[in-house]
C-alpha cells in the first residue's frame, strides 16, 4: 500500500469524509493532474478510490463504488460523443 492509498483509507474513508483535490495537492505537494494520475493508478489496481462533487474518498460500501462507476460511465459517454463529433469533421473535410 502506498502513501497516498494509506492516507485516503485512514483520513478519507466514506463519502462523508471526501477531500477536495486542492487539499490533496497541498498535502502531497503536487498539482491536480498528479492527483488524477494517482487516483487513476489506484483505481486500475482495484483500490476503491471514489469521487463525488464533494471530492475524493476511499469507498466503504458497494453503493459508493456503484455511484462512482455510474459517474465514470457518464464521462465515457461524453468523451465518446466528443470523439464522434471530431470524426465527423474529418469525414466532411476528407
């Protein structure tokens, strides 16, 4: 378990204890992009780092995990729509 994972599990377990990216940035002396990278890396390893409009947190229930999965699926759909729009542009110009 790395330092960031330990910090999240100990200090920010459960949605009620979510922490904003700016607080993490100050704590770990990094920028928002690095926080997102750390979160993504842990999620890819199966660590339950979740997020909401309140910030990031270490999930304590399946419901919290399901909420984050739904949020990520929504983001995927928006990114796919943007990708499709750009592809249409190429077809028009090509």
